[in-house]
C-alpha cells in the first residue's frame, strides 16, 4: 500500500478528532497530530485503535509513541503491513 492510499484511509479515522479543520484540509506528511491538528493525547489512543482495525495490524507501545505525525504513522503502518 503506497503513501497516498494510506493517507486516504487515515483521513476518515483522524477527522472526528481534529480541532483545526484548516490544518486538516492541508494535511501533509509533516502534519503533527497534537500541535497542528490539536488532537489531544487521549484521542491519539482512539486513533491508534482505529488504525489497527482499519489496516488489520497490531501496533506495539513503542510504535504507538512514535505515531505523533502523519509521516511516522505512514512509516509504521507500512512496516506493520510488510510484516504480515
């Protein structure tokens, strides 16, 4: 699965938790979930759980702690998909 496909699958997962619609509409790999989209850390856990379900992967705690921006999230998803 390429980056664009992952981003398109991530958008509906992340959108319900976004507090800054303008930042969401111009989302890039450098977009930080907390500082750019104003998503609180408790909601990040919900996002991780939704990502696991949507992609059929398991995300360990070390990986979860790195999922703070879109670029890292994409890389982790690609790694976990490759391990399947």
